[in-house]
């Protein structure tokens, strides 16, 4: 138990979630030997239950029935339903109507959560992944979550030209759910560029767009915006003459372009 709590040993279990093999021993091990919030207190030497409330949103889900769902961990204090919390990142207050406990796809209402608990809350106005919820009297911003940077970019477009607005709205919801993807409109190639963690990640996003939002998407190779440059030395002469009856106008210009040698 001590080795598990300190992270000095790695425990390996063989099983299958799909076939429900060895799941019970794994869960028993987590309950009996897994680290608890008291094992690594958020504030050393303090009772986390007695500290002012602070929580951090670690995941956002776009639920088709109840809208946006923010999942959070309560680090200190306690949180009750029908209360008001303060989003320290956005400097806005949020109303907590119901507190949910997630068990797979099942949701259950609970009246209160305590330090170390994980819960969810629906229909917050401005709160997103990584935001800190606390009391306005004791504002605190927890360290941001270090998400990995996306590495693979690909161009996407809807199969139907009429679905462009629909695709844009669906992508925005997915961006709220998954901070490891980015989306940008390339001003030069006019392509919509999706950047994710890899091929499997891209496939999952496209599948979700079709299944959850009803938008069929096709992928394209990214266009490369080639730029021309000066490749040879060129000299041009120009003259300007205009007689107006007075002094007149006269100009003689030489222009020379040549490649720049780096270094």
C-alpha cells in the first residue's frame, strides 16, 4: 500500500473490460491500496475538509440531453448543491444547481461533495476545462493542466457545402471537450486545418462528428502555399519626362534586384 501511494512500484493486472475478466480484483486493489486525498494533501499539514472550497474542471462533455457538462475534482473544502461559486480564471460567479456523480453513463444527484471527491455540474455559463472554481472571498487559481500538444494536421471539409455552418458549430463543441486539438482557417489556402494527436485521434473526431452531430466530413491533403523569390539579378532603367511650359518634370531611375545570400 505504501509503495502504491508513493509511486515506487508499478502494479500490472491482466484482464478484459469487454469480457469483464479480472475487473473486480482490480477495483478491490484500488480501494484497498490506492492513494487517497489524505495521502497527498493539497496543502501540507492542513485538513483539506476545513479549508476554503477549491475545485478544478478537468473535462468537459457535450451531453445531448443536458447540454455542457463540466467534470471536476474538489481539492479542498466542501461543495453543496444550490450554491454559488467563483470562477477565478474568468472572474465570474457561477450558479451550481445540481451536483452529479458519474458512474459510467449513469448520473446520480448528490447534495454535497467533500475534499477529494470527483463530480460533475451542468449548464455553467463560462466555465471550461482547466478553470478553478472557488469562493469569491478566498480566490485561488490552481496550476493549469499540462495537456499534450497536437502533432498531426489535416484539412477537413463537409461533404455537403450546405453543412459548413453545421460543421463549424460541431467542431466548437468538440474543442470544448478536447483541449488536445486545434482548428484554424488558413488564410492563404482557404482550408480548414484540424490538428490532433495522430491518425487514430483524427478518425475518432471524424466519427464523432458523424455520429453525434450528423455532419459527414471528408479529409484533404493540406495545400502548401509556395512563395516566389528572386532567383537572378535584374536591373531596370526608367525615365520620366513631362513638359508643362515651365520648368517641366524629369526623372531618371535605376532599380536593381538581386538574390539575398544567407549568412
